[in-house]
């Protein structure tokens, strides 16, 4: 219900999280930032160091990853972003993480961010993005049968002059998608 009091809304979220799950909400603004981590242990709020131009650093990382030319730059940007967004909260993370990102961090490849021990976030955690906690809760409350659903997206051709030639046409993705779809269909029978 959209008209619930904030505490009742937060209690709903906490009630629907499993023991091994945490929900992370980033709240970044001009001169500071906060990260809210919700789990069965409650709600934790941590201040994080925020630097203007964070979205530019994220864009710079994405460009460097696509070009694959400067590994030192990729490593430096990854360490910088990790030190701001992950390392201050890593002691609060459960094995399954739901991320609610803001516009500035939406396109960040969270899976590659580093924990303080040097391991990538994806090495120790299952990551999922959700647009809001309400959508996550509604999905859990859905009365529909819990039959697994699979979406297969196969962009076999696309125009992107910024990508190297070997990635500009992916002729076998459609074949792979059809093979995956036939496996899913045959498992249901």
C-alpha cells in the first residue's frame, strides 16, 4: 500500500528478506553520500565518501573496459569506485545482494568491484538489481505459481561503432538462444 507509514513500509521489506539476503540502497548527492543496508539484522546506514564526478569515473571505467587497452586505468578506477561504494559496507553484506541504484550508479558493473581482500564482489555474492524495494516485495507476494521463468535476449546484430569489429556482429547468439529455449521447453515436458 502506497499510503503506509515509513516504518511500516521498512518492516514489510525486512519481513520479506531471507536470512542470507541484503538490500542496498545508494543515496548520493552533491557533497556526501549514504548507503542503506537492509537485512534480517535490521537497517544500517553508513556515510560514504562522495566525490563530484562519480558518474564520469563510472563512464570512464565502462569506456576503458570496452576498449580493453589500459588495464592500469581499469584497475585504478575499479579500486577507486570500490573504495567508495563497496568497501565501507562489505561487513554488512549477505550472500545474496539486491541493489537499488540511483541514476549516477545505475550503469556501474558492480560485479567487478573489489572488496578489501582483493576479491571481486561477484566471487562471494549473488547480485541482482531491482528498481525499488516495493517491486521486490510485490514479486515475493505474487500469488502466481512459482514455476521458473526464463527470459532469453539475443541481440545477434546491432550497430555500435565504438565496439571492436569482432563484437559488432554476433551471428551465433540467435542459434544459442534457440538452443537454450529448446532445453527450457523440453525440461517442462
